[in-house]
């Protein structure tokens, strides 16, 4: 159990709120589609703050216009990876943006052990820090 | 022409067509010397400035405008024959339009165009030495203010701009689709390094993305800079582990000399900080040097606009902040304090939105109510993340997000550290308020009007937010702004 005020990993847009229901997730997807964003689904069992590349659950859904399609893919991802972290991401291809513009977690493992901080004393009072996930020592697929 | 007490005589009066007459030794009016060209149409490579001028009693406004063009380019007070050794017609800045400021007698807007040869490539120091140099002390003017500037793409492309930019910053931090949250460590002065780090840790673990040194925290007797950096980075890393998020704290590297500044920045980099901070008072050249350093070391540069009020606050004299923001984007900063509109510091909401546009636009459109007099093509230059900081609290979250959108850092100093249940609770209140308003906005709610209700609902399951809303419910800073935009939608015709 993590000791931060939420007791969980706080990445993404809505980690401080109660977990979003499917109806609420769909409203967020609709908002993104209305802005012309492309949705994609990513999952991981290594939620290290600097693990940029979560696994892609299929390609970004560039031509998809209906939130129901994203929800179907999400249901399929949740079924395949019930105890992984899953996030929804929206991409904006507008010139000078061309990046992710929404990202929020929609699935988490039941138990989130979080991270420890390894301190390596080096010269003088300087310390080198390593954020280390308690679950990440186990092999992929058997961490949560 | 505008109706005003003094009639504007805007006819062409220059005598540059007659070289013998023009270069006879003696004193001529500026408008005779070629600095007033009412028929001039700026070309795409010109820089165009809009000055607000207040001529001394009895000084013809067009002559005053011509004098501004002259004194900010080639002129001296008397005719010099050495002009004739140069292609002086192109070096002269040209005042080409003068209008009375709507509703303010005695003040005039003067448009002046500058040829591209007048400015050194990639140097804000050079641009400012011309445009806001001697001319601002010129006796025939009671006051002068540079209201806005349009710079040509050819000049923009000589600058590298923000070292990181707001898009890349978000990718590095892995934070998207919501404003970032920060807080300035308080009290500003007196905390030891160890106590200071405590505030950083509590704020970041509680849910903030950034903590911040204040502008006058450098290296005083109570806390040496190295001591601060060491404790702060321990707090940052510990909070990152506790939350699973990338966290940062702006380490102010401002120092007495460039050598000090570089030394501090190097140590911040060695300790793994993602961000350093500079105060505006270090000056344009130092800012551009540090932008180069930051590009080389993958560092985000936070600019605290300490001292800007001495340039920007008086409506009749100085430099508008929209011009400062444009220059800072070129000079190369990633974060820039641009006002809150609802907090304790100066700022009319529309005018403040104008500053935000200048930081974040790819192409800024003329927008007179927001004080933007010109179109500005940014030529794909990276965008600056604006920072709203000063006297704001969780209860204003809906107003802030409605005014500024997602690409902004909202900094609640007192609004975090002053929370009755402690710093972590203050951070939680702000983060929950932020997330519930973003969520509601995306769901299609009218946050401007329903904001208080949305916050109250979220507070039912979040005690820290409830405490914050109760504590600061009556706090607002409703003073009349001293810097609103003066414009007439359709100029009146006399």
C-alpha cells in the first residue's frame, strides 16, 4: 500500500478522483473525439514514472468516430490483462502540438505496492537516487 | 482621424527628396528628416512597433512620433553629413500612423516600422537597446510606452526560442490534458535547507507536480544554495517514489555573476533536477546564455518575472508585458509568470489572456480587446508554458481553467502551505479541485457557472478540499486594474 494520500499511483489526469465508471470514461472519449483526437490503449505491469513506452493494445484508432468502438477495445484489453495498468491516451496531430493531449488510467491491479527509493552515497554529500518498483523484480506478466 | 483636442497634422513633410536642403548643417524637425512617412506600407521583413506616446505640452504628436522613430534608429539631434555615406533612407525607422488614444486626452498611438538590417541576428539585447533605449528618456515626450511589437518571420528564425517548450515538457513529465500544479515554498526567507526540503516533500507527495524557489531565494546566510539543492532533491526523489509520478522543484540558480549562475546550474544538473529557475533581473544576455546551457543539458527553464512591474505596470510609460513575453519566448524560456487575473497581483482578465496567447500561439491574431495590436507569425517556434501564481486558491479553480485552459501551471503557494490541515492536505485539495473541474469540463458541464457546485460536490468525499473551500471562501482581490486595453472597435472619424 502506497502512503501518498490516494494510496495508489497518481499518474494520469484523474488519479485523485474515484475510479471512473464506464459511462464516465465514455464521456471523456466523446470529448476527445469531438476535438479530433485519436484514441489509443496502452497497458503495462511496469508503471515506473519514467517508463515511457507502455505496450500498445493495437494501433491508435485514427479513423474511429464512435466512443463505443474504444470501449469495446478497452473491454477486450481489460479481459486480457485484468491486473495490469491500462491507460487511455488521446493524440492531437495539429501542427506544433503533435503529441499526447489526454491520458488517464482506467485499470489498476488490486494491490499497488509502489516504489522504493534507493540511495547511493557518492562524493561529499551528494546522493544518486533510483526509484525502484517493488513489483518489478518479478518477471513480466507475473508482477501483480 | 480621431477627434481630440489637438488636431493631428499627418501630411507628409519630409524633405529627403531634396538632398542639399536635407543635409545642410543645422536642426530640422524629425518629420522633415524622413522619420515621418504617412504613405509607408510596412513590408514583410519589417519590425513594426506600436508606441503610446505623451508629447510635452505644445509638441505636435506627429513630430513626437517621428522623433520616436528617429531616436530609436539613426537620428541624432542635428543634421550630420556622415548620413550621406550610408544608405540612410533604409536605416531610418519610419513613423507611418498616429492616432489619438481613445478616451485619454494627450496620449497618442504611434506606429513605427524598422528595416530588418537594423537588428543583430538572435539578440534581444540589441533589439531592446534600439527600441527601448535612449528614446525612453527623450525630453520632448512626457512618457512613452511600447505597447506591442510585430516581428518578421525572418527575424524570429534567428532565435532558438524555448529550450524545451511546453509540448516536450509534458512528454518528459508524462503529464497531459490538465494544468500542472505548483506551489512556492513559504516563508520566502529564513528556512534552513532541511526545513525547506520538508515543505517540498509534503507538497509534492500531496499531489503537486512542482515546487518552487522564490525569486529572492539565492544563497543567504540562513540557507546556502548547495544545502538547499541537496535537501530539495532528496524531497523530489522521495516524493516521486511515493507517488509514481515525475516531480520537480524549480532550483533558482540566479547569482551575482554568470560564473555563479553556471556553477549553480551545473550542480542542479548533477543532482538530477529536471528544471532550473532564473529571475528576469539577470538580464537579456544572461537569459540567452542560460537558454543555450539548458538546451545542451535537457533542462527546463522557469522564468520568474521579478522586476517586470518596473517596466510594465504604468500604462503611460514603459513596456507592455505582452512585448516582454514575446521577447522572452524568443530569448528562450520554458515557463513564464504571466498573471492570474483573479489573484492578488495586477491584471485585467482580457489583457492577461493576451499574454497567454503570446506564449502559446502558433500564430497570434490581432485581438484588440486582449491588447494584441498585430498578427504575429511564430514560425513554428516552441511554446512557453504560462504560469499563474499569486494569491489564488482551490475555490477559484473553475475560473482559472475557464480563463486559461490546460496549458498553464497553476501555483498555489499560500493556498497550499496555508491549509489548516497541513501542506499535504493543501496539495490534495488543489489536485482534487483541478481534476474534478477538468473532468466536468470534458463532460460538457458549464464550469464557469457550475464550478462552485462541482467543487462542493467533490468536497463531499474529500475533507481537505472542503477545508480549503471553507477557509478561503470569501477571499478575492477585486481591485480595478491599472492596465486595461485602450481601443476603439471602429476608430471615430473627425
